[in-house]
C-alpha cells in the first residue's frame, strides 16, 4: 500500500513482527520494506528499557539482528517498561518521572546503545495513567535522558496530545523545553476518545489537533530537515483513502513557517 505514496522518504517496521531466518528479514506478509527503495527504521516495542531489570540479552541481540538485516540507519524504542518480575504486561507502561527511574533508564539505554548497530531514538509513550509523586516534567525527563544516555529522541505528537487530554500537560510548553537538536524524527497517529480519555489506537484517522501539533513540531527543525511518520497498525483503509491521509499529513507539515508560542491555548481540544 505504501508504494503509491508520493514523496516517501523512509518506512518503519516493528522489530517484533519481523521474521528472521538465514540472516534475512521479512515482514509477515506483503513486499519487503527494502523493496520500496527507501531507508527502513527498525522500531522496537519489547525491550522494556524503563524496567528495573537490565535489557534481556536475547531480545537485544534480536533487535540488533533485525536492524542489521535491514541496514537500518536508526533504531527506535520506547520510554516505557513491558515486564517486571517475570510477568509480561503485553503493553507499553509509563515510567515514573523520578530521579530513581531516570537513573535506571539511563543505565539500560546505555547498554542498548552499546549493542545496537545504529543510533537509538527514544519515544515518549501514550499513557492513560501516570505514577504519583513525579519529580520532573515529562519534557525535562526526556531532555535529561537524552543528555545523559547519548540517545536521540523520537517525539510522538499524538502521544503529547493524549497527555494534554488525560493529564493536563501543555504540549507546546513541552515542545519549548525539548532539545530539538537531539530529535531524530516524529510520529503522528490517530486515536479515539473513550469515557473522557484519549486512547492512542493507531487504528483511526489522524485528527486536526494532532496535525496542528505536527505542524508546530516540524517548525522546530531547520528547513527541510524534519522527518515524520504516520503510524497505522490496523483497520487499514482502501489505498486511495490512505494516500489521501498521507497527503493531509504532508500538507499540514509543509504549511508551517515558525513554531507556535507556548502561550497558545488549544481551545478546540
């Protein structure tokens, strides 16, 4: 389906969905991303870098092998944990924004960076709930994480939109505090409201608020340097509908000339 998207600059594959065999990588179905003739970023969801345990060596080796098989210029993972004490949650869980959690995360990220064949970018996650007694603002947590670990950042604007609705965080204030020279690329995706909370589903079309945030984020980069990716993990529309959504995302990103002020309030949100 992606083959018909004009201006396609890179694609992303979920590392855990890639089959490895004989040194070759392939997605479960359809053409290989490598056949599209663009770079392939490998995106992990199971390393659990925010967990108290050190990264599982077998999972880390597999992530590195997938990145090598695709010749990935970049690997990305999440500021989250997915397992603890031998139990797997099957979902990305938020880390506490505390000094202790930051110390653990920095140590785990350094271990991962040392084993991966490409730079690592860390993504802010969507969270329905946050831990109590946070000591750092989310943007300050991410900034210090990047500075101390040497990793890059992957800024998900839809997740920031969710944090505004679910937790009252101002996304533009977060933008103002992030180290944009360390941001590798952006994610944008659709979601849905359920019982007063925003769910980052990756199953719905991107809404106007997320596109507005994307435009602002793109304006934080030097001209022509921003890279952004539309996430869609299921309920795939017909190709023509998907291409139209890609065009909508590209138009929104191209229509900004300077970032918005942190004093802006998103009244329509």
